């Protein structure tokens, strides 16, 4: 009996280690930071892609409805992954999707939209990345939900099916 | 584009050959009079396909083929050719392909070079090795394929992280991997030898070469990583106890212990359990390192990819290997009855055993410091960070008996020794204590532990130095390595105790003055290079002894990706390094200046080279 105790306890120890590592893997997913929520949106003036004009933040987010601001770039690989989700969200007319084209070249951005579809009503051009900083973005892709000129949700990293459901629940 | 296709299909072919080889080795194992010649040709073919696929990736990098996702993520047309090539293994996918290349290369060499060993053993080793290889193939193809196709094809890539654009780092991964992967051969053959109950002296002699090869490469790999951190990260240190550094140190500790156990096993049929457990541990720790680095569980300067799917795969694979080896160990291994009773207290093997326990202690300290934060986070959602003081406090005191045993042990005889003719051991001890007392008194460092540490390191230093001139003493390899180790500890100690640092903010034209040093910020130049712009600051530094130095640290602003790095300027002399680094202060014309004088830096690198030289000598020499 005593002889078998050692192997069993070692195996048990490794099983516990496995469980802990497994759990910590699950924890490192997309997270929602607590800061920057319920803050007013920043005020800015920017060029719009596809329309040769510029616009201010108050003009873009003026209506009494939900807005989704998505920061993307044609060179960003995860943006390709989340693109179908944005396409299906754009069919919901309670929600207006605004794009922010981050540090991108106009030609590449346009060819990206031609090939994969355009879910955005307006696209703000953020050539040097400064507007994204004002929004408190960490990188691309990143998504903000805006209502009544306030940021109510923020997602870092690509959107997925689960987050799509959550967004649909929020705007109901 | 065509290269990606070629590379991708070669990978799949290599994977299929892995499966064939597992099948062949099972078949050959059942009726094993001699090694099936097909096995040798198939493993050559496997090596060939992996090589093709690796070359295909290199070519895709060289011609900047951005339809390949890996190239797109890690390269850029304006990058110098050297970094385009080294970019191949500077990323997750490419580095795993390199792993695979070395794995297949080593098993091929193993089959080719192993003579005088039973055929069954060779076949079984191949079988275990192929299980590992097939696992890596699956991992590569499933979760991190280096040949993913990207459409629409982008015009330009994202560029390689500038801090990775450094010559030392370009060769650091391949060297380190040779060490890591070498341990996989030790793992497989230890499992095979356990299954066949042939863990004995003749096996120890055979596997010793492999242990030495992996050990040399692992030592040099760690050294290169450390040199890179010193020159490139600009923090002025060479070891940060960063989790990623720790995961390379842990296999090294296990491997060093294994090497010493093998030396004992060579002479005397003892410590067999130690050898088997350590062979398993070395490889599992290397794998565990890969898991921790690649899964993004740890937060460190090296974190590459945050992909839980990859992490999950390695985790399952790692634990499958652990349970397989545990099963083999408990099921097949029988401990010799006379294992412990056979030790005389004063003998070479006793001192090796004592130091093995110390090594295990150091290993557990590093292991706990690295994984405990993960456990705590999961079990109680608390985040802690374990820093250098933890390691220093737990390791430094135990270095003292460790160094003493290291000094005296090799002077003892195997099996049974006495203290005759050992007066010089005591006289050297007194000399070392006197010298260290003198150093400590002279430089006003009044801590007891430093005095004792310096004396113990000096003791090892003197004893090994004496033996270089002792004609009767034959073990030149061991002596070189131990001498290197004493030099390493001494250099680290002096470096820690006598370093000085000045941190200040200066504008162009200003001067900083204290009793010992005068720093004049003379001018700024701007320069444009192929893929970055740089601001070069010129400093004139005068020390109290009147020595004058011009140092020009740099700030580099890379265009792709847009990152600023600070390049330290380091003036290396035999006795000390002068290290200066600048940083921008937000929205001001001030620069933040850090100036350090670090004695014995060069000796740290040299002593590690000397340690691995000891390994090399042992590898080349015939057994006495």
C-alpha cells in the first residue's frame, strides 16, 4: 500500500497542475476594462473615407440611437476575422456602425472593403493614430458601443459570436 | 506563393512519414534481429522534407512574399537582408518549424551514430522520438501553420519588432533550440533504456555525449539571450529573473545535475533513478517553457502570441508526455537495493549527491517563483509579481555550501576517500577568507553574507587554478568548467557590489557634476538609415581618475512598425563597462540620462564561455 502511495500522489499533483494551467488559459481571453466606460466621447474633426469631406464627432454621433465604433485597418489580420460579424450587425437598423480606419493607406482600405463588403455607414480616417488615442484605444481591432454621446461598452480584440449576442442584447 | 505551397505540402509529407515511422518501429520491435534499413531512409526523408519546408519559409521571407501570413506579420521590404532571414525564426510559427527541423536532424544523427547498442533500444528510442515529432507536426499544422495564405495580398508587411533586430538575438533561438531539442533525445532514450531495463554504465557512456551536446548549446543559448538583454533592452542588467529567462534556466539546472549523475553512473551502478527522473524532467521543463512562453499565460518582455488554442494543445501534449513517462518509470524501473547503503560519507559520489540536492533546491526556487503567480491568480484571483529579491534571498546563502562542495568534491576519490595530503585545502581556505575580508573592509560593504560568499567563490577559484598547474590532476574538462563557474560567481558578486549609477535629466549643453564623475552633454546629431531614423546624443564623461570617454547613445525611431527604441552606448574594457542610455522626457527638451559603471561585465560573458568550453573538452576527449 505504502509503495503505491508515491506514484498516486505524484499523479494527483500533476493533475492539479494541469487543472490550474488549464483554468489560467481560459482566463486570458478578451477582457472589458472598467475605465473609459460611461465617459463622454471625445470631440474631434476628421476626414471621412469614401466621401471627400470632413466631419466632427458631434455630427457623426448626433442621433438618439446606438452607435458602434469599430477601429480597423486593412493590414490587421484579426479585423478580417471579425468582419463577417460586423456585416451581420450592420443589418440591424437600431444600430449604426461607424468605422475608424487606423494608420492605413486609402487604396488598401478601399480594396479591403470592396472584397469583403462594407458594414460602415461612415468611416473616419485616423491616418496617424491620434484620434484612437483620444478614445483610449489600445490597438486594432477595438469596438465601442455609444449611446447618447457616452461610451457604454468597450471590447478589446476581435468580436466573436458571443460578443455579437451580447451587443444585440444591449441595443434591444 | 509557390514557396508557401511547397513548404506546406512538405510539412504534411513529413507528418505522414512520422506516422509511417511509428508503425515501422512497432513492427521492427517485435522481430528485432537487426535495424530495418527502411527506418533509416525514412527518417532521412523526413529530415529532408522539413528542411525543404524551412528553406521555403526562408525564401518567402527573403523575397518578401506577403501572401504568406507569417511573412506579412513579421517582415517588411525595407528590412536588411540579414534580419529578413533571421526573422524566419524570430516568430512563433517559424521558431516551431526550427524546433521540428532540429528534432528530425537529431534523431537522424542518433540513428546514424549509435553503435554497440541493442537494436531494440534504438528502435524504441526512435518510436518515442517520433511520438514527440508527430505531436509537433500536428501542433504546427493545426494551430500555427507558417504557410497560411492571405487574401487580398497586402502591399507591405508589418515589420519585425525592432528590439528583435539584433545580431545576438538572430542566433540565440537556434542555439537554444539545439539545447532544448537535444534534451528530447535524452528523454526518448532514457524511456527506452528504462523499458528495456538497461540503465547501466555502458548506457551512461553512450548517452553522455548527447547530454554534453545539449548542455553546451543550452549554456551558450542562455548566454546569448543574456548578452542581448544587456545590449538591447537598455536596462543595464544581464539577468532579470524574467519568467522567460527562468524557463531556460530550469532545464539547464536539471541538465547540469543530470550530467553529474551520468558521470557517477559511468563508474558505479548507482543513482539510476536520479538519471531517469532528470532525463524526463529536463525535457518536460523545456516543453513547459514552450507552453508558458507561447500560450501567453505569463506577462513578460518576451510574450509573443496570445493564443489560448495553442496553449491548450501544448498543455495536453505536455501532460500526455508526462503521464507516459511516469507510467514507464513506475512500471518498468526497479531500484537497485544497494543504492544508498553503498555511499561512504567522504567520497566523490557523496559530494556529487549533496550538490545534486542543492541544484534541485535552486530548481524548485526558480520553478516556484515562475509558476506560483499563475497558481495564485487561478486559486484566489490575486495578482503578484515575483522579482529579483525573492531569488537572491533564497539562492545566495545556499551557494556557499554549494561552492565548498564543488571545490572539495572533485579532489576526493571515488567510493572512499580520506583526508591525507589535503593540507593545501585548508591553507587555501584561510587565504581565501583573508582576501575576501580584505576586499570587504577596503570597500565598506559590511555584510557578513557577502564576505562568506566571496570567500567560498575565491576558494573554488584558487583550488581549480592550482589544479591547472598540477600535472597529476587529469580532469582538465571538469576543472575548466568549475573554474569558469567560480569566475562567474565572483564576477556577478563584484558586479553587484561595485556598480554605480547616475540618473539625471539634461538638456543639450548642460553639465552634470558630482564628486566622482562629470558628464557633459555636448551635442545631438540626426541620422537616417534604411528602416529607421536616429537621434544620436554625444556625451563627454570624465571620471575622478581623470579618464576621459566619449559616449554616444542613440534613440531609434523605426518606421515599420512605428516603435522607438533606445540603444545604449557601452564602452567595454577588461575591468569595467561604462554604460549610458537616454530616453525622451515627454514634451520637453530634456533627455533622461542614465549612466552606469559596471565592473567585470566582460568577465561574466567570458566565464560562461569557459564553462561551456569545459563541456566541449569533455565531449572531445576520449574516456580516461
